[in-house]
């Protein structure tokens, strides 16, 4: 069993957790998140502002204990603080701009690429329009949207041009050598 799952999740002020038959609902100042879980493997209890995830006496329950503990912890952090990822664009003539809620990327294709974020995700341009901040309350959704944007034009290994995460290290290959 996960050692972290043995610890309770302390709820910050303003965050409430409701546990029903097979769903957990976390509500805070930034929004509301709902997650289903398998009550056959774990029991989730809210006592004195703390959430405990306990395994049941079933084979394989220990694996689900750590999983649901981490999911609930991320939900609590999401509705109280939120999550964000930052992407940067590199390359001559590469740029992006926000038109309403759509992101329009000009990254060397014959046409600009439009990306519409799902509901609950906000996009913001920073640092002279070279850094894109993807933020929201659902950690999984923020990471998936950032990965989908990066997938438009991932960094290529010879010059490093493309869309990458901030602080991502891209190994540059050596090009052809002349005689």
C-alpha cells in the first residue's frame, strides 16, 4: 500500500468534500470537481476536515488506495489553488495569438492551426507572446490540453524549433558532416 495514502488529506478552508455511493465531489472557491471510484476496493471518509482513503480486505485494494488518494489530493489542490502549465514557442516566424478563446498557431505550415480549448481551461499569453499559460482546476485536463498544443508542432531535434514546455530540455542532434 502507498505510504502517502496512509496520511490524511487535510482540507484547506473553503473546500468541502462529499462522498456518495461511488462518487467523490470536491467543491472550492475555484469550482467543483467530481470523480467516480470503486467502492469495492476502497472506502473514503471525511472526518474533522480530513479525508481518509482506506483499503478494503480485497485482493488488489492496496493499488487503488494510492491512486484514489492522489486523485482526491489533486482535486482538493485544484479547487483551492488551480493548476497551470507553460509552453513556449521557438523558431523564426513561429508565433501564436489568441482570437477570443481560440489559439491560432503559425508554425511553418501552409495554413495557421486553430486550437479551441475545452470548457474549464483558460489560455493566456505572457512574456511578449512567446509563453502560453494553460490553466484550470483539473490537473489531468490541464496536462492533456498542454500536450495537445505541444503536439501541433513538437520540437524537432536538429534546430530545436517548435512548441515545447518551459524548462524542457531538447537534445539537439548533430547534422550532416561535410567531407
